[in-house]
C-alpha cells in the first residue's frame, strides 16, 4: 500500500548530494515495498541533488514476480505507468547529468532552475518506486530501456521538451483513471497528475514567463495507451530488457503524428499540417472515404474535415484561445467514438507559452 507502510526506510543512510550506492540490494529485496528509500518518508525523492541516478533508477532490470497466481486487476495499468515513468525519469536524469546551474543562468533564467529540475528528477524517481510497489507480487515490474531525447547539450531544447513531456503526462493521466479497477488506484493517479501539473506550472511561470492556467478543466482523453505509444519515439530500438511486457499494453502502434511547424504552431484557428514521421508506419487512407481531424480540449471535442491530399486541417476557432492543450487525432468517424476509429496520433498542441522554440 502506497501510503500505509509503517517501516522506516533506509533514507537515514543517504547523505544528500552524495551518489546513491548501487548494486547493494537484491532483486528479491526490490520486490518488497519496504526495501530501499520509501516515497513520502525518504527525503531522497525531494532533496537529493547528486548527479548519480537515485534509487530505484540504478536497478534497470525487470523485477520478476515474487509469487505465482493471477495478476491483480490493475497490474497492467501500473505496468504501463511504470514503463512510461522510466522514460520520464530518464529524461530528467539525463538533463541533470548534462547540465548544471550555469547552463540555465546563462539563458537569463532564475538561479533556482537547475535545482528545481533536480527536485523534479527526484519526484520522478519516487514515481518509479510508487509504481513498482503498486504492481502486485504476481506480475513482473518492467525495467529500463535506453532513451534518446535528442536534446544533446542544448538546455533550451531540454526545457522545451520538459514542458511537452509534463503536459503530455498530465493529459495522459486522465485516461487510466477511467480504466482503473481499485478506487485507491484512481486516487493515486490523481495524486500523480497533480504533481506533474506542479512541474509544468513551475516551468510555465519561472522558465517561460507565461500565464500558467489552462482554463476551467484540463484536457481529458479516453485512449490513454495512444498517448503512451508516442513516448516509444524516445526509446532506442531494441534496447528494452527481454523480460518487459509489450509497451503500452495493449498497443495499437498507430502512425506517429507530428506538427508541421513550418505551416503553423497549431494554435486555435490556425491551419495545422500533420506529418507522419515514421516511413514504415504510415496511415492507410482510402481516397474514396472521408476522414476527420478530431480536436479535444477540456471535456469538449470538435470534429473538422481532414484533407488527405495535403495532410491538413484547421484547429477549431470555437475553442478558447491561448489556454492549456488541444489534442488532435485523425479518425474514421466524427468524434472518434471508439478506440478503433482513431487512425493516427494523438498530437498534443500546446497553446502556451508563445515563445516555445518551434523545433519541438
Ligand atoms: C557548469 O559547467 C561548466 C562547464 O563544465 C563549468 O564551466 C561551470 O563552472 C559549471 N557551473 C557550475 C555552477 O557548476
Ligand atoms: C539567486 O538569485 C537571487 C535573486 O534573483 C539572489 O538573491 C541570490 O543571491 C542568487 N543566489 C545565488 C546563489 O546566486
Ligand atoms: C469503490 O468505491 C465505491 C463507493 O464507496 C464502492 O461501492 C466500490 O465497491 C469500490 N470499488 C472497489 C473495487 O473497491
Ligand atoms: C509543411 O508545410 C510547408 C508549408 O506549407 C510545406 O511546404 C511542406 O511540404 C510541409 N511539410 C510536410 C512534411 O508536409
Ligand atoms: C475504398 O473505399 C471504397 C468505398 O467505401 C471501397 O469500395 C473500396 O473497396 C475501398 N478500397 C480499399 C483499397 O480498401
Ligand atoms: C490543403 O487543401 C485545402 C483544400 O484544398 C486548402 O484549403 C488548404 O489551404 C491546403 N493547405 C495546404 C497547407 O496546402
Ligand atoms: C466526442 O464528443 C462526442 C459528442 O459529445 C461523443 O459522442 C464522443 O464520444 C466524444 N469522443 C470521445 C473520444 O470521447
């Protein structure tokens, strides 16, 4: 149980700022939620500032089931979240390793920027451990793959990706809430979504100097695994450990859809161009059929015709301007009413800040 563990963690042994010792805990220990620093008890997931990966990031292999029997009803949901969290935690870990305080003060950003990114990295490591613990003993806990985010040594691209990743996580989390069996799972998912929101609200205010609000409600989207599948774009092909389940599970493997940023930035009222970036995974359009671009914003969705000749559509001007995100899919039916009616996407169109580099 996430919040009920009463056994003291090993956190007292951690000296803040020092590397976390690796390779000292056995796999059988890792399957026990009381093993290692415990989220919400250990300061590791808040205050650690070292460059070495914090627990449990040093333990990359999948954790095999510790007991036999049927999986718990929410195990697949948490396996998907854990595999996604490996992506996100590695994004921050790579950033913490690549940059330092000067990388961001040189851009004119507050001198707390690097420190905040370290703390977010710590929070994400805590998510890894929380998600591992939520998977029951009868199911494997997925391990780490290798990830390439393409930011190299450029802190501006890192920061732009940071916002996209946080906003995407937040939009994603409204999906599994609708699929969870346990009430406690739903509560934990909302708690995690709120933390991802804090991460992106911080970035909107302190990094981008923007109004951080998103209107009365953030965008909800029911097909959570379609969002997760987009993160496979960061996974180095063939790098996942053998014992990992397919990710996401189940996987539609829809064509990856990106924004043609030379046409527009995808704001309300703009013509928007879609790019299908995977040569071997292109949507199979039939020129005698009609297709639709379905745009989701808050609890609304609006359908407009999709032009298969030039891969374009228009972001509905009926949506409020400049707030939160708009999520777009290409569908065979207006409103994309079933999972199977989605043909490509989703694509997240950030509506703020106005100064985000267009390369993203
Ligand atoms: C950050 O790294 C650069 C390059 O290695 C170095 O010159 C600079 O002093 C470092 N800044 C801090 C605050 O550690
Ligand atoms: C960070 O910036 C604040 C004001 O923006 C300043 O008061 C503080 O001294 C700075 N801290 C360091 C360590 O440079
Ligand atoms: C979730 O909570 C509701 C309302 O308290 C309860 O009726 C239901 O049985 C709970 N579901 C599970 C799976 O425990
Ligand atoms: C992107 O839009 C520009 C401007 O309309 C167009 O010239 C270009 O072909 C588009 N790129 C793709 C890959 O569709
Ligand atoms: C394209 O759609 C038309 C009309 O529904 C259908 O008759 C035709 O068989 C479809 N072509 C392919 C290749 O699926
Ligand atoms: C795509 O085609 C539509 C319909 O002909 C047209 O209105 C639109 O301007 C075109 N967009 C681009 C980017 O070529
Ligand atoms: C989009 O809105 C329509 C009309 O309210 C609704 O029937 C449909 O289920 C919605 N689509 C999704 C994916 O929620």
